[in-house]
């Protein structure tokens, strides 16, 4: 009898705790914060490339009007998938100069989460998403730059991240972005792969393998974990665990200000795509940086290709002239569910959503790095807009 009572007690807690968390979320006052989200890489209505930001907007009760919440499948500019491989485009490319001015007046902030775009092989069910193919839609456009220039002039909050100026963004647009925000992309992007063995990891991009073989006597001698660096002219550099790396996983190390102001961890693993950016230190402040744990062989290989061991992960310029953040990683793309965003205080139970397995590192990154950082950025912006 006592055992059954305990079981029913546990079940009651399991049901009641989420209910009270949802009720507390529901009773939290809404706060209007107009965010212009740009995402050109939306393969499904799940909106994977902007889901983390929408999660935070919803969890913190930020709304696009005084009453309407943000919807992940609706409230962004870019590529909109439809049934039977149909799609519609609702990017800023269709905006006139007058419409861009209006948007810059209406929006409190703009966030470019992804401009990589959609390619035919990814979009077609017959295609292979490990092969490159013709572009359907993507890349930063002149209209995007025009909006950013307007937002900067009006001292509005600007957030952008990995690949906004990488391929397929045209070189003139990339140059405009770099000049506008005082940074330079080196042309290198990178990613950690848990397994570089082509016989075991079928998700390794075929273009990555073929480009490496092209320049290395048709050889691919890797079987462990490691980091792949890819240049904008398709050169590939591979750093393998033990061979070139003392620790195969890239880490992000936060500055003292990053830890104190944004609640960032001192050090955290990062296992997804990133780019190598060089900032103007007189203009942009580094809140966190990537560390590559290369041994002597790895350092020699990186030096040969002018790839640094350390490079920015989070840059900011938040002076009186304008407010800007650049995240040198695919920070907004994480394995999370919107369901948990409807529960107030859910961060207290974040340990339920990840473990120490590398496959869960993106979930850990969301809960321990991205969520506290973006929550604080939006809180500061909300305070500023109310003044």
C-alpha cells in the first residue's frame, strides 16, 4: 500500500510541476519586442536554423505585437517550404527602399541567423544532402546590407552569426559587411566530426572528402575524430585526434566580462560549424574565443595554411554609436524543442536535456551558453527600448 502511495505521489509531482511551470509562464506579462529575423536556410517548418532564438523569445514572453507571440514557421524573412517540394520566398530582396526604411523604424533588432540558403540536392527528395548542387536561394543580398546600414545608423541592435557572409554571399556584399562592422572573414570555416572514418560515418560531406583527396594523392587516411577546415576556394585541412590534436573537440573560452555580464561558462565544448574571423580590436570587443588544442604537428599544419589556434567566438560593439554582436558559430541551430519554452523556470531542469555524450553537446551549448547569453542581450535591449 505504501509503495503504491509513493508511486502515485511521484506521478502527481511529475504532472503538477510542469503544470505550475506552464501556469507561471502564462501569467508572466508579455513584452513587445519587434525582431526582424532573417533565415534563408529553412528546409522544414521546424525552422531549425532560428529555433533557438524563437525559443528564447517565447520563453521570455516577448511578442511581435502587444499580444501576438512569435511563430517559428511564420515570423522570419527568407525561404518558406511548402508541400510537394514547393516553396515561397519572403526575403528582403522584394523590399523597396521605402519598405526597408519602414522596417528599420519598426524593428527593435535584426538577427541574421543563416544565409547559407537552400540547394537542389537538399531540397529534392532524390538528392543527396552530402553533395553540393545548384543554389535555389541564399546568400546575403544588397537589400540585407541596406537594412543593416539603416539599423546601424539608428543605433538599433544587430545580431549576426556564422556564414552570413560566407558562400554563397557575393564578394561585394561581403566586403560591405566587413567594412560596416570592422571585421574580416579569413575564408576558413570549420567543424568537429566525431568520426572521420568514411566507412562508418555516412554523413561526412562527399565534397569534403573529394576535395581533400584531390589535393592529397587521392588519399583519406583518417579514422578517428577531428576537425575539418574548409576554405572559400575549396581547400580542405584535416586535424585528427592524437595525430594533430591533444583534444579533438574545439572549446569556447569566455572572457571575464562574458562570464560576469552574460553568465557564460568559463569553458565549453562546441561541436558544430564555425568560421574564422579577424576583428578590428579597436572597434570590436571579444567576449569569447575558440581554442583549438593542436599538438606540434597540428600547429605546423595550421601555420602552413595561416589558420590561427585561437579566434573570436563572440564579438560585440555596444557603444553609443551602434550595437552589434557577431557569433562565429552556428549558435542558433540546436537540438531543442519549442515545447519546453512554455515552462517558466525550465532552465533549473536543464540537466534533463543533455548528458556528457558528444552527440548531446549542441543541447548542452544551448542551455549553458546560448540561452543565458541571448536572454541577457534581449533583457538589456528591452530595458533600452523602454527608456
